[in-house]
């Protein structure tokens, strides 16, 4: 399956501004800026197990394309979501932002966009397959 694999973050664009817009504290932003974040994805048809491994926490979300599921943010907030796939890209609406994820070669590309009174900011996280 296209998404199945283990990926390590190699770059992040607009990281600070995106997280500040979400209301994340500056000390948390600082700790996470250069953290080794691993994403492990197991895809079986339309069923996914998506794990993000941070230095002090692992977050696991399980979902099926097109079906409502319960997901969790890295802050621990649980919410209902419906993950869709269009043109090989996964899309999900988190409580405060929209995320679109795709595979480009051996890279996992995550684009997370927050909109509000101060305009729109998109954080682009690129992870390499390991």
C-alpha cells in the first residue's frame, strides 16, 4: 500500500507560526522544533493505523476512509472526524485546522492549514522513509 512505512521528519516550514496560531505555548514549540518525530503508517486497503512517535508521547489513530471515527490530537483532545482520500491524498479536518497528506516518491508530505482573522498559515512537514 502506498502509505505503509516508517518516516522520520526531515524538514518543517512555517512550524512556529502555525503552532502559535493554534495557541501552543512557546516552550512546547521550542521543545518540538528539532524533536525526532517518527510517523508509522500501516495501510490495509481503506483501513489505516497512523502512529506519531514523539520523544515523550506516542499518538495512534485508527481510521477507515469515508467512515466517521474518533481521533486524537497531539494535545490529547479527542474529536470525531471523517478521513477522505482524493487523488491519492488523505484529507482530515482537525478541530482547528485542515490536514492533507500525500506520498511523493519516498517522502511523506503533510500540509496542515489554519485559517482565521490573521489570515491563513500552512505548515509543511516533509518526512523521509526510513
